[in-house]
C-alpha cells in the first residue's frame, strides 16, 4: 500500500458527465470532508383548483416532483486538515475549490450548451442528478481578504435517462414508452408481444430503434418500445 493510499479516506464525489446516460465523463469533484448528514426531499403535486361556493375538493394527483438531495460541503484552507508529509504539498485554495465545483456543476458546458449531468457517489448512495442550487457562505479570511473557509449548501435534483426513469415508474400502459434489455434467445416479435400483448407491432419497434436486422438482437442491447397510437 502506498503512503498516499494509507492516508486516503473514501470521500463523497460529485462526478460530472456531458450526456444524460452518464457515459462521457468530464471530471470529478471530491469533498474535503464527508458531510455529517444529507437530506432527501420527496413531494407530490395535486390539482389546485376548487369549485366556487364549495367547502372542499377531491385531492387529485397530478405529478410526483423529482427527488431532491441536500448536502453541505465544507472547504477549509487553514491547513488544519493536513498533517505529516501531506502538508508539504501545495493544495488548492478555497477559492480554487469553489471554482472547481462551479465549473463542474453550475456553469454551462460549451459542448452541450447547458450545465453538466451529475452523479453523486458516497458509500451506498448513487444519485443521478443535476444541480438545483448552491449557497456559498465564507466564514474565515486571510489578512489579504482571501477566503480560508467556505460552506457549500447544495441542492441536487434527481435526473436519469428516459429508460431508467420509466423503469422506476414501472408503468404498464400501452400508450407509454417502455424499454427492455435483450437476453439470450430473445426475438423482437417475442419482446413486442410481451410489451404490447401482440407481436404485430414488431416492424414499428424495429423502425423506432433503427434496426437494420431485427432478427439478430445482441444480448445486453436496449430496445425501446414507443407508445401505441390510439
């Protein structure tokens, strides 16, 4: 085991990608300190309208608001977090760490013309998301006014590509998009029948997935099944 690995703890990471499938990595922000806690928020939105001259209304579901994850990250530039040989190396300043965080999570990526797609990893937590907001509070300063300590209170909004989102929703209606991962022995007509109840739509599915040869599916391949027109 190398000396650097001996001192290294598993830290919370914010990994940035430039595509929603999280396949093209941009960079990683690693927390200086693991947070003491994090918060998760779930919310449901119901229809707000109510009839005139009524005392109440039915609570009718409209949508589930995407999950929010709240994390506070502490950045320290006083040197108290460094010890032994690690203190001999030049470490990024608090301002540089803040800029690194904002570059990866907040600022527009010129290749995609929007902020990056994110994954937060820490222990058992794996959270695909986008940055919702971040409040930065500076609490300690050097004599020249440069910040020595900052707290980042960040809110991340759950985000996943269409196939993962639909899998979690687990909706069964024929008027919704479905996806299946091809297994050995699967054929497009059989998969189409399993989704729609009939194999008659396999040509449309082949067209929707740009399949040149629908007879030879590859295990592990993802097939999308578009909504049926009413």
